[in-house]
C-alpha cells in the first residue's frame, strides 16, 4: 500500500508529466528511428553498401530499447489522465495502429529483413512499416487536439 502512495505522490508532481513525455519522445526517436533506417534500406534509399540483414541485426537491440522506454513512459502518461486517453479517438486509433505495427514488425518485417531479401523485392515491406509507424506518431500528436466526447 505504501508503494502505491509513493507512486501517487510521484505522479502528482508538476515535473512528472513533462519528464515522462521527454522519455516517451526519446524512446520514440530511438525505436522508430532505427526501424526507419532499416525501412529506408529496404526501400533502397540509403546505406546501400550495407547488407539489410546485418543492418537489421545490429539495430534490433536499439529498436527494442527505444520501444521499451516508450512503453514504460506511456504507462505513466496514460495514468496521469486515463479518461483523456481512453475516450480519445486519436488515442484509440493509435492503439489499433500500434498493435498492427508491432505484429507487422515482428511477424513480417523483421524476419524479411533478416533474410537479406534481394534489392527491391521487399520495398513494400519497408513502405508499409514506415506508413504504420508514421501514422502512430501522427495519432499521438493529434491526441492533444482531439476533443474527448462528454
């Protein structure tokens, strides 16, 4: 019980939300940034001198670290005002897209990237992945501008 009281006191601090938001954005930058690097390589738009499989394998730990930081900070952000998020259509869409992006990431994109596909044959994988993750970021931005139904 005392742990929950301490957690409540921390979450009520005026510095908690901005700090969590900073961690959330940093986690997004690292997680989605490393995903985008591999996606651009799948599209043939950068780092053409590197094998896709090597690039994907080397960036996977950073991707997972970024996503973990993002998810941990997201829990605190959600807890700060659950009704604001739970009832928000942008947040709801973001969660659906996040589920889809994670499934696509680990069931389609990552195995495909680690198989070192021939140049151009996996462009659709990179394009879909980029579209999903960019949509998640845009939905997150619109949460603050979407009116929650009363």
